[in-house]
C-alpha cells in the first residue's frame, strides 16, 4: 500500500512536472514570439525613423527652396521697381523732349 501510495504521489509529481514543462514550453514560445514581434516593431520603428528623417530633410529642402523663391521674388520686385522707375524717368525725358521739340518748331 505504501508503494502504491508512493507510486500515486510519483505519478502526480510526474504530471505536475509535465504540466510545468508544457507551461514552460508555452512561455518559451510566447517569449520567442514576443522577441520576434519586438524585432519587427524595432525594425518598423527604425524604418519610421528613416522615413521621418527623409521627410524632415525634404521639409528643410522645401523651406530652403521657398526662401530662395522668396528671395528671387523680392529681387524680381526690386528689379521691376527699378524698371518702372527707369520707364518713368524715360517717359519724363521723352515728354520733355517732345515739349522742347514742339517749342523749337513753334508748337503744334
């Protein structure tokens, strides 16, 4: 009877050990899956960081281009203003010449 009892205890212990082994295997599998998921997440995060860096670089480039365009527009505005001023001066000179010619030839 003692042997039977010992055998029963041993069976329970074996069952517990098997259950623990099964649980440990599941935990190992979960840990592996989590590790794989973590690697995938890390890779995605790295990819996102690279994409974000590229976007930042593009935004910076766009900002530089926009500044250059703004400077060009300002320069064009200055040039246009100078041209307008020159045209006005030319117009005044032409008017003065016309008046002088008219005066020289006795008006018209």
